[in-house]
C-alpha cells in the first residue's frame, strides 16, 4: 500500500519534476487518441492525470476500465501542461501528473447526480445521498469554512482567559419554552432525561463554582417546528462571565465577530455595534430582529387620521388601534395585479386589509385617495418623506398586528425590489427588552427571554407593583434581520430568582422541584454573572451567503425533522420498548 504524498489540489508549478502519490475519486475520464486523461479529485481540488501507453501500458489499460467516482491511487511525475492546454479556472491548471502506476482501491456505482456545483438537485435526494453531495467543491468549501470558524472561536476565547467546559447532554426536563426531546431511563423505570435546549443552568452553576470565564461549542436540541434557520439539533457558541456588565459581554462578542469576518471574509466590520431599544425596533421595523440594510421604515400616522372621513381608519383609531405606513420608494411602478397580490399577502398575515396610494405627477391615485384632503396629503408626504413615483402602504389595526404585518411586507418588498445586496452587513444590539409579557391563552406572565434573566436594578420594586413595566438586562444581537445570539445578565440573588418564579406562576414547591439544584446553589455565594449564546449555524449561513442553515450543516434534517440518509426517526424493536417499560400508542 502506497503512502499518499499530497492532496490533488495542492500541486503547483514548483512541483514539476517531483514524483507524487495521489489518492482520490475519478471526477471525469477522457480518451484523446489513445492517451487517457483522468481528473482526479479529493477534498483539496482536482488535478489532471495523464495515462500514456508509451509510459505504462498496464496503467493505461487499467485506466480504460475506470468509471466515475472510482477510488484510485496513482504514482506519477508532475509535469508542465503543453502550451495551449492550460486550464486557468483551477489552481492546478498549469500542471498535470504523468501516471507511472495505477491501483483501483474501490469501484463505484454511477452517482445518482453529477458531483458538480451549480446543478439543480432535489434537496431530499441531496440529503439521502449526502456522502455524494458533500464531495461537491462548494460543500467541501463550506465544511472547511465551518472548521476554520470553530478554530478561530476557540483560539479567540482561550486567549481572553475562557475555559472550555463540557456540560451534560442527559439532563433534567425543565419545560419553559420550546418542547424538550425526552430520553427514557432504563435503569430508573418511568423517569426521563431531557436533551438540553441550552446549557443555561449548568453554565450558571459553573459561575457559582468560580469558573469565571466559560465557553463551549455545544449541541442543543429543541422539539419545535422547523424553518429555514431552525433545526431540531443545532450548534451554539455558548459563553458566560462573572463580575461583568452588559457592555463587557457585548465587547467580547463584538471582538469575536470582528475576528471571524476579518479572517474568513477579509471584511472589517465597524465596532461598536449600534444599540436599538426593543420598543423602537418594533415601531420602526415591525420586529425585534430588524434588517437595517435598507430603509422603508414603519411610520405611525395615527394622529393625522383622527376624525378623517375614511371610516375604516377613524373607527379603528376609536377602538385604540393605530394607522401605520411604509413608503416603498419607487414603488409607484408596481402594477395593479402586484398590488392585489400584496393585499392578499397582508390578509394572509392577519391584517384586516391593506390600503395604498401612488404619488404621480398628476396627483395621488388609489382606493383611499378620494378621502385625503390636500392638507392631509401634505402632512402625509412630509411624515413619510414621500415623493413622486413612491407608493404608500397603510395598515390600520391594533398596534401589535399592524407592526407585524407591515414588518413582514417590508421584508418581502425589499427582496422583490432587490433592495439588499449580498455583501451588506448590518449588526445591531437590540436592548431594553421587557422582562415579562402576559400570555392571554395561559392567563399568566411568561418570560420574554428566560426566567433566569435579571431585571434592571432600578425596576426591582416594580416586580410587586407593575411587573409588565420591568425592563430586563437582556440583549440580542441581530445581523441582516437574523437573530444570531441572545444573552443577559442573570439573577445571582436567590430572592430575586424566587420572586420571578412566583410571578411566572410557580409555587415554591414547584419551583424547587424543577430548579431546586440552581436555587440551592444560589445560596452559596453566587457572583454577578452574564453571558450569551451565539447561533453558530445561522452565523455560518450568513458568512457562506446561503439562504438556509441546512446548507452549512453536514448532516441536517428536513423541514419535517427527518434524516433521509439514515431514515431517522424510525420505529424500534419491541424488545427495546419492553426494556424501557414503554408502550407506543398511535
């Protein structure tokens, strides 16, 4: 058995005259007048191998029996390609390898799709044959990029004095948020572990233990409905620090992100990132994860429409609702059909309707233009910064719904109108979150982030008198409309944590039953501490320029939570269920 001397894609002009041993997969085969050419591929790239009968009849003959994706080993000499045959599109395009010996290490069935980039293949097929899909150069590049990013994360945090500590995967279910994945215990019949949604409680325990700077690249699990940026199992860069303020945590994260984008993309992102209060984000962008790469911000026009003759607006205002608008710059060119489609989208999002007017050289046009006086038009134009050629969209509803609908339409229109360029990067910290919100369905307070987030010091007294007005010491980091991380300063005082559990509807017995190990630990000198978790898959999705995190995860699940490669989830043997004392009822 030969020893590989180098990767195929690493050979260069300076290697001419050297003997090399290469191993990889047959990418293509060509026969030109008795001389056979094989493109040999491995993870580092492709090199052309020449099989000439004058050099080795045996190797030449064996090369005629090769098929696509055969695994081979070649011993040969590096030589310069003849003039006019160079391939400037690949790094090895100036050289080739003249084969002296060939060994077929394994045969292959014809691949079910070409191992090439820029081909259309059904995603289910790609995931079922993921071992073929991952051979494609674009996928190899993303795997390498992910690896490089992980090494940068570890090196950066280690240099700042963080210790990487692993926390358990089999832990206790603490249902407060997404659903847990449960694991039955064979040794303790009738009981269950839960796979961690995050290492939150353990990293707080580490702070109490005196491990004052912790990090972990950790797998987390949430049994929730999937989207383009969600998976049932995902990777977080998790960190926690003692004796810190919000700003100190944010500075560490900004430095880490600066390092990643500089090293991976040669982009220097400006720091510090801007801070945007939560309520302002909702008012201006309709969401707490705003995409700030373009304008088209929401504007509140409620005051202008009080008592207006358009009853749809005025009656909604009388019920305590609002009138909000976005100015689609240059949107006056949208056709009537496109506007009807927009209206349907607004209705599908839960709006009661969508009103619009176009600003043209010859006046304002649209279903509600007849209700607008000249004075009102002037005020609207000033407030929305509207000009000839623009389109104003209006939603009148309760504040939360109006913001939600226009916020979503804003994103869809930006994509439709090409307002966002792929190389734009806009980071923002969203701050000043409420600590609690009221869930009308469950008729109780729920935590906006999680129940371990600390309230602001100046709001502590309001926990008894006006809980909904209490602000949290929480912060989310948003990049291009994606929340890539969330964190907070935690409760390190037992009484504050117990008070929060009380507000969330837990009796003292229930709180200690679920979280007793943390509450006990808080009695033993817990330091002030805080941290953050960065969604590593989402971050890599943006760095790689992809639309879904499935493209940057080696073995992702489908949107139904299935693994086409392995067939998971699957039924298990009755014997296994019996050992766990479980019975399946469907």
